[in-house]
């Protein structure tokens, strides 16, 4: 995807979606991951959706198994579409961390 492609997609968003995209980008630049927390002693300190014990790596692994976002939202009723968006942004910015967590948990 090119920046020009991205610009076209961003301009087609609604005002509220644009605001959400700005917030996600802003937080990713500051490394303050909105909606993602790491708490020692909770899920092994892995990155989780804030207010839950749902690790980001589980969502990424499910996505790699071609489980749809619709199905994830159904399977995890406490999640919102924004939670998934935050998880995807976090995972794309921290691929090594996520891959390590997947490997470690597959071996367990």
C-alpha cells in the first residue's frame, strides 16, 4: 500500500472514523498504546486489551487462522471494533514481541 492509497482511503472515512484514525496514529507515535496494557502478573505480562485478560497475541493468532473480526467480536463479547483496531496497530508496530508470545504459548 502506498501513502497515496492510504490518503484516498482516509479521505473516504466519516468524521468520527477520521478522528479515531488520528487518535490511533497519535498514540502509536508516542508509544502510548491506547487500549493496550501490560501488567506484570496478568497474562504473563503480555500486551492485553485494556480492562480484559485477552492478549493481543491471541487475536493476532486467530486472525492468522483466518478467523474474521466479526467472529472475534462474537467470541469475545467484551471486545469492540476499536479494541481490534488497537490490537492490529500494536501488533504491526511490535511484530517480534507478538511472534515471540505466540511461539512461547504454542510450546506451553
